[in-house]
């Protein structure tokens, strides 16, 4: 799952039945699968229970990676970082650009510190 892509029913289905085509109808917030085609993959339409189990798993991963999304938003763009490395070296880049962001957003999601 992509770091910046919040889990949805579609992301769960794509893991459970890759390569299949379908559409989702959501008139009452139920997000029902319609027009299922396996496109020759042999994958059958996943049950609502299987989809919910996968979605719960993806939501846990999404929550666990909150620190990484926060870090990514705070790091300077790559051009600025490469200039810092070129001008001042890797040690200064790490101590002045990387370490402060990592300290602010620890892996245990307890930030900002």
C-alpha cells in the first residue's frame, strides 16, 4: 500500500483480487460491488467479511505509518537536501536536516516532540 494513500474498500479489493474489474455503487454508504469481472485471473469476488478484514489490516498499517507521512511532509525538497550534502557534507545534512525531523516525529507516533 502506498504511504500517502488512505485505505478504502477499493484498496482492500485490489489486494484480495488483483487484476479484476468492477465498479462500486454507493447510494447509501454501503459501497456495494457491481459488475464484477475477473478478467481471466480466476479470482472470485471477495466477500464483505474478507474485504473488511483486509481493510482493517490496511488501516492498522496506515496508523502505524503516520510518523512517516509526517516526516515526509517536513523534510525539505530533494534539491535543497542535495545542495546541503554538496555544500556541507552528509554529516551536517543528517544532523541539521534529517535528525531534527526524526526527533520530532518518532516511530512510536508520539510526536510532535
